[in-house]
């Protein structure tokens, strides 16, 4: 599996690691789409676009625990 060493797609709070705060951001937006009160475009990291769902959660899970040094 190749990773971009400059960016972790699932690093939603941009602290160079994928951890619980990122999961919390995604969980708060889960099931949302543009126009919803809990919509957060940072959590929309995988297709299908414009809805935060299972594919976004799987993407975050794939990167969970990674940290850029």
C-alpha cells in the first residue's frame, strides 16, 4: 500500500496523525450531506462524494494509527 508522505487523507484535524479526534470529527458528520446541520466537508474523504458514510469510515479506519514524523 502506497502512502503520500506529505498527507494522510484521514487526518481530518491536520495534526499529522490519524487518531480518535479524527474519528470523532467523522462520527459527528456521519450520515450527513451538504445542507445538513452536521455536514462537515472535511469528513467526506471517499466516494461517493457529498455524503459522509461507510466508505469514509473505512478510509479513516485504513489510516488509523498512522502518524507523519
